[in-house]
C-alpha cells in the first residue's frame, strides 16, 4: 500500500509559477514510476509528466519546456515545477505511483491549481 499526499496548489496569475510536491509513504526506490496527472472541469484525466526508475521522463506536449518533474529521494517526494502557467493549465492535479509486479496504481487526493488570465 502506498499513500500519496499532494501539496503546493493554489491560485496564480498567467505567466507565474507553482511547485507541486507529492510525498509517498514508502521509499520511492521501491516505486516503478511516479507521475502527475490533471483533470480540468468536464474533461478526462490526462498525463502531465512521468518519471520512471531508472530515471527517464515523459511530458505531455502541452507542458514541454514549461514543466519539470523531479524526485527528492531523501524526502520520498516527486515534484512538479510549473513555469509560464496558462489559464488552460487550470485543473486538479493528481499524483500517481506504480509499484510492484504486476504494477498496482495508487493515487493521491489531488491539489487544485487555478491560473487566472
């Protein structure tokens, strides 16, 4: 079982930055992959960024060059640095972890990011 707790959401003006963090209840060395997803009102949940073990990253085209995913192994956290935010980035952002073989998927409760124009 993996508990994930997100933090760092809030209200920001377009062009601003936010940093999201997701704390895992287990060592992230035991996790196959961690990612950030988002769901805007009336839309499906979509992948924003993914980081795998060994380290490889993947980003949605809409956030490439603006968002950066990283891990802090000492704190067992995965972070999402979001720069040059746009109103269309407004959504609830969820942390996800895949662990084990076969992999089980775990979700945080989400954190709201609102970007005003």
